[in-house]
C-alpha cells in the first residue's frame, strides 16, 4: 500500500516521536471530554483509512471519517479516556497508544482502548484505528 504523505521529519529519535505521539493521544482524550467524541475524532482521523472497532456493538467496524463520526454521534457521543502509555517506531511514522475509558449514560461501560497512529509529512499524528475492549462485569 503506497503512503502518499509519509513522515520524514527531523525529530526522528524514538524518544522524541514517542513524546509527540503521547501528546497527540492526550490531546484527543481532552477534546473528547470537552467537545464530545464525534468532533474530537473528526479532527484526527486519517480519512478513508480510519477504523473504529467497538466490541459488542453488533456491527462491522466503521471505516472512514464519515462512518466513524456517524457511529460516534449515534452511539457514543460522550466518553472519558485516560492514556496509559504507548510506543513509536524508530522512524517516527507509526505508533500505538493505550489506556482506559469510561462511558456514562443509559448503558455505562468501562474498559481499555488501543489506538494505532500514523504520521503525515507535516509531523501530525493521525488516527488509523481505535479499538476498545470493555471490562467484564
């Protein structure tokens, strides 16, 4: 699969890439809490490539920005998430983060999330995949 806009920036140390990746995940979590999940995710999704996987949703993953935002709008507008940690590739163009989440409301849920991120040529981290695993009660 060709990557049209691959990152090749100057902060190509693994530690620097990890720091910016963790900051991107924290910022997404903060925006979800303040602006709601649909708006926050729209700002960081990697277009047609983005995937949202929700265990127990009874449906296939939402694929693409519009589908992800529509699913979040209908099912999960509010969420609180806290980053645990993550790691970035040595090249600084790929990484993952993980943490905990909580959804309040009629069907409350807690669990863990993992996110896969890619970095574009400008150095901006974009969300490729977001997967949650609800806690068993």
